[in-house]
C-alpha cells in the first residue's frame, strides 16, 4: 500500500485513519501487508534497514528505508528523503502547495516499487491511495511493464476525494521519467495539464472509492469534479467500499476520554459526558442546560461540510430549544461566525476553534445529536462514530452519509437518524426541528439511539470487501503477468 499519510506517523485527514485501520484488518484476514509512506519531519519511528539510490528525471535521491512492524503483523516502510519530506507541513504552507509536489510524490511511488524490485520477490498487488499515489499504476504500465519482478503486477487505486486531483504542468512528464505520449486524453492529460489522479484511474487494474453512493455520484456532473467521464469509461472496474471505523478507539464502553462508560443496554453514562462537554466549551452545566438537547459538531469549517447552510441559519440557531458544542477549524469567515455566535449566546453556543482529540471524543459521547449537513461527503467517519455512541446523526443524503444513516419515519423500524435531501437552508432547519421534536419522545428517541449503536461499521467488514476486489484483480492480472514473465 502506498499512501502519503498514515497514523500514527502523519495526518491531515481521513486517509491517515484508513491507512492505520485497513492494513491491520487485512492482516487479520490473512493478507501480508506492507505500507509505504514518507518519513516526514519529526517522525522518529522505525529502524533503518536499507538505503537505495532512486532517480526521478535528472535528480538522484538516496532513500533511507525505515522499517517498523505493527502488532497485527503489518510491515511499515518509512521513506526518509530529507530534501523532499523534511518540511514544515505535508503538502503546503499557507495554502500554497510546494512547487515540487510532483517530484515528491512521484518519488514516493517509484521508491516503493524500487524496494520491491531490489528485494527480488514478486508481490501480488500494489494498492495506491489518492493522487499522491496515482503514479504507481502509471509506472507499472510504463517503466516497469516488462520488469522481471514487477512486470504484470496488479494494481488497485482508491479515490478518497475527487476534489484533490494532483494537477501539474505537462513539462513534468520527462522530469518524472514518463514519456510524452502519456500527455493524451485517455492517459494523464487533463485540460492542458497532467493529473496524477487521472493517471491512477486510467492505469489501475481496478478503482475503489470510499462508499457505494459516492461511486455512483462520482460519475455525475454534479459530484464528479470534472472526472465523471473518466470514471464512466471505467465504470465496470469501479467499486464503492465504505470506510470502516476503529471500533477499539471509538468504543463508549472503554473510551478513556469519557468520564463514565456506557453502552446500548445502559445509556445513563452519556449524562456525565454531556456535562463534561458543556464545561469544556464554556456552557452552563445546570439542570436546565443538561436537560436541553445538545447538538454536537466536529468538522472542518468549509463549504464542503455545509457551513454555508449553517451560516444562512446562523442567527436563528439560538432560538431553537437546543445547545451547540462545536469543534473545528477552517475558513476564517466561519470561524468568526461561530465565535460571534458564542459571544452573543454564551448560554447556548460553545465553540472551540482548533483540534482536540479528547474533546472530539467527548462531543461524540456527550451530545444528543450530531450535525453533518455536507454539500458532498465521499464517506464520512463522524456519523459512524455518532451512531456507535448513541448520538443521533442529522445528515444530508449524500455519499457515505446516505449509506450509513437511515432516516426516521413513523413506520421505519431500522431508522438510525434524521436525513434531509435538498441542499437548502430551509431543508437543514426542517431536519433540526424534526430531530428536536423526536427528542421529546423518549421511547422513540432511545429506540433510534439503540438502533444506531447496534450497526456494525467495523473495518473487518470493509476489509472483507477489499479482499474480494484483490481476488478479482488477481484473476484479471494473471494472464498479463504470465505474458510479461515470459517476455
């Protein structure tokens, strides 16, 4: 597996969580997994086991390979290349991308393949993630197509978010050891530039994305981010597999961040977490406030996450019979909006700008409802955390949210949350009011909580679906591999 970030070594988003949990779940199913990721600044893990010279165009890098074994048997290779990865941040500083990102992540893909070639033992599958790993499949089809070890190797490419496409000027091609004939509409060319994401989609044996609904949405103009035609062409090889969650880390029965454990049989412990959340975000902890429904939100404060819908309703939120506990960072206008609301309504709205892992767990455990009104959401994890903690999600029917939350209706016995469809301020406000009305019906509310807590969103379920994909790509790749091996 090739990825630009992985817990516990690096993280900017959900990819890092996936690269921690999925390999371990695959290992429990009998797969031998090696994760290859950069050794960024500040990472001290691993023991140096090898160094190899790896060239990218005219540049030659001495790559140090640091190995670490995780408890489940997963092998991690951390690539040490100080001139490329010893930097202030992973991808950019001040929202300005590093100008050599093309070289940095081409090196990640190529060094991983060179490691395999150096060992001399064929592997079954290269599984790369997002645009940063996109060139792995491209190199397998070009530079290593007839290689005695790598020739014919199957590849899987996972798209975590189509909005990030790895776009660079075409003159990077020769500087990345790639031929000019890849500057074609059916390969890497994308509106006069090259796209690592498009390369991964076009050249991989199979493509996966992080929910079934997002796999369908990605083939539409509304959600395809310009790649809908590319994905339509490869629709037969595109599979949606919902991300899982780490059910050991996110478990209300033994979550170290919660003051009192609880489970579906006894939800009384949520009250202690609710009081703790209110205190942490500066809200009153009197009986009246604890008795009022608490709506939690842990999110990047950006348009994608529906913050524009919230802004349109902002000045009406304090009039609802609810309190709000909000954690996150993002666009300054949304950060300022939440700060101003908290200042004007200190008894109803509590905000923490930044990130705090412990507070995130507390909000999931102590809130009565969790708000995720996303414009688009390839998978989403917080709604699954919420279900596990008996915190009823209020979501838009999009991507992974549609795949994980079932809207409540009087006759629907498997309901787990409140779902709205139209991306409008009115639809969001109506969903909030529906949730608050249900909260006043304790038996119905408890049934909704328990139904969500009984859902299985563990990685073990998702990993089994990945194994099915691996079996399929191996069947497709064997004829080509045999041809490559005999040439």
